[in-house]
C-alpha cells in the first residue's frame, strides 16, 4: 500500500490554502463592488415605504375635513376659504409625514402632493397625476384621493445624484359627511365682559360661532333655535333648509346679545343628540376702535378750524376752496362714524350659525378602478430609471472602485511576495 509522502501532503495543503485565500479575496472584491448597489437598493426600498406611508396617513387626514387654522386667518367663513385651508393642510400633513421618516435635507428632491375628488366638475388625470381643472378636497360623501410623487435622487448618498427615480403612491377614501370638532375655547369672561365698548380698560371683541348638530327633527329644531334667539333679545339673520329624500338638513344664523351668548350656546347644544362641530372665535377690534376715536377727534378739530376759515374768507374763491375741503373732511368723518358704529354693533351682538341635520345615510363606496395603462407607464419609467442607475454605477465602478481594487490587490500581492522571500 502506497502512502503519500509528507512533502506531497504539505504541498496539497498549501495549494488548498492558496485557493481558499484567492476565493476569499475574490469574494471581498465582489462585496466591495456590490456594496454601493446594496446600500442604494436599501435606500430606495425605505423611500418607497415612506412615500406609501405618507399617502396612507394623508388620506386618513383628508377624509375628516380637518384643517389647520393657520391657513385660515379670516376664520374660513366661506366654502372657498375652507377649501383652500383644507388643501394646504393636507399637503403640509403629507410633507410632515415624509419628513418624519425620510431626511429630505440630506436627499433633496422634488416632492409633489396632489389632492383630487370626484366632486362634479373635477377629475383626476392618472397619466400626469394632476387634478382638473384644479385641486379639490371634496365634500361629504365624495371620493377623495391623495397622490404623492417623490423624485428619488439615485446615487445622492454617494454625491452623484445625476438621475431621479419617480416613486409614486396614491390612496383613496370617502370624505366624511361632517368634519370632526374644531373648537377654539373662549373663556367666559371674553364672551360676557370684554364685548362692551372700551371704557375703563375693557376690550372690544367680536364673537362668532359655528355649531353642527344631529337632531331628531330638523324643522322643529329650526323653529326652536329661532325662538331661543328672540327670547334672548336677538333675531334671525338668515335661514335655509334642504329636504332631500333620505337626509334633511337646515342652517340658521342668529344674532344675540354678547352677554347672553354663552347661555344660549348651551341651550342650543341641548337640542341635538350629537354635536358634530363646534367652532367659537373671538376677534379683538379694540385697537381699531381706539384708532377710529382718535381719527374722529382729529377730523372734528379740522372741521372746526375750516368753519372758522369760512367766516374769515374775504373772496368767493377762498370761500369755495374752504367749502370743498370741508366737504372732504365731513365725508371722512361720516365714514369713520359708520365704521365705529359697525364695530359697536358687531361687538354688542354675537353671531351664531347652527347647522342642523338628521343622521346621514352611509356613503356609497365605489370599487377602485384598475388602470393597467398607468401601471405599465410607471413600470416603464422605473425600468428606464433603473437602467440609468446601473449605468451610473458602472461608470463609478470603472473610475473609482476599480482603481481602488487594483491598489488593494497590488498591496496584498507585494505583502505576500515579501513574506515568501522571508
């Protein structure tokens, strides 16, 4: 029986060690070359998840009809003003959700948020991700969508953001018939004490309120609100009713003495089985009122001086010129007096708008439409952007990674040669 010699055994062991070292070296070089791609793929996956999560949270916010009062300085007394405030709030909410999980300062890129509904007259263009003729947050029962498009900067983490990969997410929902409560707490002393004229340091505050109630019977509740207004010394400013087949609603605006507003508000709320919306606001007009008083004193002094000049006028021309100036001053006095009386009236009588309705029927939910053309287009854009990315990665590998790999290989080879000679 022939046994391998010790020399042959050592030679085979050395060759195996050399082959293992070469394989390990090749594996390390491959990992070094692929590491930028793996890191970039991880960033892309995280960006995709962040965009989809932002769209999901934004649609949850959009269906509630909430809005940030910072975008509604005038109190959103009109539907158009509230619509603008809702659009800005939804966009800001989506952007904040993106910023929570994704550092857009480190990876700056275009972020577009589109809000659209199927309200009559509005349509969403899926090809260009736009709402025609303009963005619309929808009303109760409408289907609303939030579309977020983020141009992910490929290679931005390595300082080579030469191309962008559009990441797009769309979520849909049904707008609630009533928004959640958006109340601004006004202290009782603001409503009852500070609404008188500014004397002795008191403030002049104009109080307005908006209340939404679910009631058993709309017609009966409408009459009760009007009766409460008259009972407290106020009056009905306007009222309207909408008698649909399944859902009845009405709206009434009343004006009552400011010192009775707090008590009246509680009695009106007691008429409903559920409070859907409560918004109380106070606008301080003390500074404007004081300015008007000072302006009136100055104008009255000027008018008295003009009267003296009229008596001293020696020619018809002088008298005519003074008369013209006196007419201008008199007109300014009347305007200031009218504005002063308006502020006094607004502060003396608070305004309350009450929306009454029965329980609304559940909205009809339509199945989501499948748009294969939009999916094909998004997939094509992704494929083209991915090709650009691999092209950029190959250029970086040739210019940066390959020379570094050659330097590392040369150092390892020299070290091994030195060890063998030693």
